[in-house]
């Protein structure tokens, strides 16, 4: 690495040239005698010659001064945070008996030298000449700054950095702090930030001249930041040009006092309570070896600890927040320093009050909850972060894009389509010839031709086609498509030996060609609207509902059929592939699940749930680099997604990367607060209906319980500041235990939770363990709540089945009717049909069973009960057909089969074997 300039190296001369002053105005005279004084780092660089200037006119100074930049004096760090101060001074006319000339300051201008630290060798700037109080003019100065060679080489420039520390305002200071008055003691308010520049060096940054203000109004946003200088003659010169305070929502801040409970306190403190304001920015130039060390020794009365570890997060350049001020004790400082990670950057800000006649630790004496707003920013991030474009490219390398394959007809279908295309082409050419001979073929309102005229035109058209040779060309054009139909549609490739067979084949071929010709001509010449395809009886949303219902009942084969039908309708929708992959996750077929998620990502690079699942499966397979790419890509696709950041943090925690883990969980916390969700984001709840998550994200959380260790996620619940053994923790743990079939442990966890969904989960546990009486009580209690449970569909299904088992058919009918109204499916209509059949309501039962059959004609039980209804109503043919379908579909319920056979024996029909 190239070394930076040392103390013994040759210094670089920095030249400042004041070219011209514009719109200068003195105090009294029409013309003013004035000169410019240049200062830097507390040293006067020189004065220009005295020149006369007309009022509001320009004056050419052409004044040049310089200083040497070196490590001994006027360092790069000085140039970073100290500007060149240009003061325009007016020489007043001498009065009688006046021995010494008097002067007055017209204004001051500030020249920022930061461009030289960015590699520039010269720059021209027109700086505002801030007038002194009482001056109405707004003059300016034209200034150039140059160096003979760049202060930093290319390597040095890339290795260097610029640290910006801004101390804004300390709020809720003790009420006994009073503004300076004539009778009161003199107080000064100073903040100091001890910044570690390297492992061995630290620097104390001083922020003096804090201004104590009384409450009553909020500090305005967008207010300018000040230079870390003493009071200037022109008040406007203390502000850094083009730099202002940039606020952000409390939930997005770092530091303390960011919870929902702290918002009211902060609003009150930042509006009505006393505060000390600095609004000062201090820049530090950081080279490869760190900046110079400041040996300032201070005593402290208040200290705020600012964790700068977030600056080690990839791409992080800024830390800003409200930090509590505590009484300063050496013992507390040692605890903080010892507890800090060796890889983390730690800093602390110290603030104190000095009064005439002694000092008083007011922060210790008064519990005022004082806090200070501090921002620490870097010009370049310490740890580079991969750009979204780079991540997208890497994901594309891992999962190459798959263009959707167009549906191409083949074989007989393709031969018929080619024949129809040739017919359409020939028809178009014949119509064009007809229009050339007789004019437009179809005119609105024109009377049809009489048969004689039609025959005349037909004869003339055929004669013209034969004479021109087009008729023969048309035959040749169609011949090859006819040959393909004979070979691929009629499957004839050999010559006929029997003339009768040949004649029969030609007749069949002729009829087929004429029919297809009519089809092609109707498509080409018809003026009627094209026939629309009938809409399917079940849409994709219903298919998903049916598939999830089948998953609930453990019928994964039926669920797979629904997902496959969904894919058949639209294979280009990544959500369909994601749903299919989730099913494979539940059946622990991770290889096929990964294929489905890869298909989804290949079709849509920004499909967040599939990216997350690809990351989970890559981690399961030990492909950690791929997993990191997928998780990081997911956070770039949706930076506000809590699930993505949480999974990212769990991944890094598994790799024992504490910095990245903290970064991911901290970002998840911020986004969770921003979404105003009470549940802390480090809680990864495995339930399907997790609050604040989209449907696909809930599936991700659900699948996670079968893949990466979910105990890690629940452990984060215990560790996060807002977590612990809360109701949501026990509820999430219970859901996880239910997914793992640990029903005893799940019941114990639910007893610790206080939530409306607890009774529904109790009911599910009892139903799965065969305790139907207890399940019935829990389900009924859940439905009695004023607010419906999160997901009532499984409650209706299982409660209705319990009523049927207990013979309470009227209550079963009512329950299934509610299910059919809210979320109809084959099973809800089947349950309703069974209840109506048991009540003797055969017409209603048949209607319900017909609805069930429409939604799923492959359900054997539906056909069985339809057979029973038909037997009861005396319809022999329909009863036999329904019975045959029930047997063909392998009806498993023996009780229903026995009931059908008994009724068949009673009525004497219904079984085809009779």
C-alpha cells in the first residue's frame, strides 16, 4: 500500500487567489476604500492592497496568498474541517485630529477546501460575502484555489476517507439550567466526541458554544449546519454552504429512545422542554494510518455511548440517533469498553456543564432523561456492499433465465393447421382477383346478386384463373399440405392395392378436406365475432384454496393435482411454481421443491418468496455462498421486508458472523417499527396467518419450520429487547410444535399464551389427537367471539364433521352453510349435502352434492351420496351411474358402501350386477 506523506516529506503549497469582489457596499461613502484579509487555521495569510470601489460595483483584487500543507502544520485534517476565511474590510475616511485610521468589516466569506481532498488541483468558486449585521447588500467574491500537484495520489485517494460528525441538539436538559443572564452564573455547554481512528489512536472532537434554549417550538428541519469555529464577525459565515440537517422517522433511527413507548416523550421534549443546540459538523480526514491524535484531557459530567459498529455493515455510511446521557463514572466506562467487541468500532459522546464558581453534576442530581442527537457519517463505506445489479447478475448465473416455451403443434394437429393456413392464403388471393374483376365483394346495404349473375361471375372468375395459370398454382400450393394430412392425420404411407379401399379413402379424405376448408373460410371471411372460450368453472384462487384444504386434511396427492392444474393454466406465473414448491417442502421432497423455486426465479428475478426459499435450500445443502447471494438479493428486491432481513440474520448467525447478524436484525427492527407492528421483527412466527406478512411470505415462514432450525428464530425472540416469554412467543412455539406433531408440548405452550387464536389451536390439537368432544368445545368458543378467528375454514370443516359424527345434523347443516358462504369448496358442499340427506331434505341434499361434484368430480364420497339420493328418489339409471363412479374412484368409507348396498337391496335396483 502506498504510504501517505510523512512529516519529513516536502510540503505542498496551497495558493488562494481572490480575483474580484462584486456588489460591494460601504457604510457611508459612495466609493469605498477596502482590502481583503485571508485567514486559515487561526493564522492570517495576508492582506491585499487597498483599492477604491464604487458602491454596488466590482473591484479587481487579484490578491494571492498561500500556506503550506504538511503533517507538521496545516494538515489534511485541518483542511477537511477548517475553511479559508476571507474578510473584506473598509478603511473609513479620517476625521479631523484623527491620528489612526479606522476600519469597518463589510463582510466575511468562507472557502471550503474539501475539493482538494477529492483529488482536484484547482477550482474556481464564487462565495457569498456574508455582510455584518445592518448591511443590506449581498456581495460576493470570486476565488480560485490551486495546488501544483494533487494532494493525494490515486491509491491514497482510494484508501482515504472522510468522517463527518454532527452534534445537533441535547433535549430534555435539567430544568435548573438557565440561559445566561446578567445576574446568573456564566455557563458554557460543550460536547466532546472521542473517536477511535485506528486500534491505537483516538481523537477528541470538541463542539463548543452550545446554545441553551427554552421550549415552546420544535427545531426546524433543514436548518444549516455550522463550521466548528469560534464566533465570526458575520453570523451567516458560520454555516457550511449546501449542508443542512436531514431528519428521519424515529423508528428508522439508531441509538436509544426509538420504541413506540418513547415517541410521546420525545415529541414533548423536542417541542416544549429546554434544549442545548450546537448544529455543528466536524469533519475528520482519515488516511490509511488514521488522523493525528488529540491529547486533550477533559473531565466529564455526562456521557452518551454511541455504538459505531453499524458503520462496519456492508454499504453503511451513516449512524444517526438519539442517545441517552448518563452521569459519567470511570467504572461504567470500563464496563462499556470491556464489553465491546474487538472487531467493533466504539465511540462515546461526553457532555458537561461548567458554571462560575464550580461544577455540578446536574445529570446525576436530576432525572431528566436527557438525550442528544448525534450523526456520524462516512464519505465512503468501510465495508463495500454488492450492488443490486451485481447481485442480480450473480442470481442469473446461479439460475439462468428460462424463456417460456411457446406451444407448438406437432403431428396431425400441425398438418391440419398448415392446411387451413394454405386455404386461407388461397382464399385471400381468389378474393383479390374477384375484386379486380368485379369491384368490392361486400358493400354495406347492397342487394344480393341474382343466381344468373352469380353464375356468370363464377364462370368468368374460373376462366380468368385458368387463363392466367393461377388455378394450377393454387393446386400446387395446397398439394403439400394435403400430403401431410394423408401421412400424419390419415396415417397412410403406402399405396392401395384394392381399388375399393382407395375409393373409400378418397371419399373420406374429400369429406375431411371440405370440412376443414369450411372451418378455415369461416375463420377468414366471417364478419361475426369470434367465439370466446368458456371460462373455467374454477379459477386459480379457488384452486389454491382447494389445494390448501387438501393439505390441511393431509391429502397431498389431491393437493398436487390442484397445483398441477394451476400450472397447466399458466406456467409463466412464478407464484404458481412457488405454491407447488411449498407442497414439496411439506412432503420433504427438497430437490423437487428447489426446482420449483428455481423455475419461479428464472421467470421473475424479483419474486421475493422464491428467492428466500432458494436461500434456505442452498443453506440446507451446504452451499453457503449461494445462500448468501439469494438472501442478499432478497433484501435488495424489497429493502423493507422484515422476513427477508430476519432470515438473513439467522443465516449469518449460523455462520457466527456477529457483525452481519446484528446488521440484519437491526434493519429488521427498523422496518418492523416503520410498519407499526407491535411484534418485534426478530420474531419469526411459523404460523400461516402471521400478521403483517403477505400470503406468500407466510408460506415462507411456514416452510422454514421444516428446513432451517426454527429454534434459532424463537431464541432471538427471547434475546431481542422487546421480546421475552410473551404471548406471541408461546403462540409461535405452539404452532411450530404442531407442525412437528408434538401435540403435548404444543398444548403446554398454548396455556402460556393469551390470544384469540388460542382456542382454535386448542381445538385443532384435540381434533388431531382424537379428542373430538374437547375439540368441539374449543371450536364453539372460538366462533362465539365477536371477532372472527384468523382462519375459520378449518374450524367450520372440523366442527361440522364432529356434528355429523354426533348425529347433530341440524347444527352440522348450519355450520357447513356458514362455510359455503365464506369459502365454498367440494368438502363444504359435501358436508352440507350429507347433513341435508340425514335430515331427509333430499332436494337440498342433491343441490349441495351437485355443487360439490362440479368443484371436484373425482370425489368418491360425493358420488356415493348422490347414489343414495337417487335411490331414495327412485331414479334407477342415475343411481347406477353414480354407484359405478363411486366404485371406480375407490370409495374408502365402508359405512357409506354398506348403506348403499342395503338401500339397493331394499329398493331392488341401483346395482348393475342385479
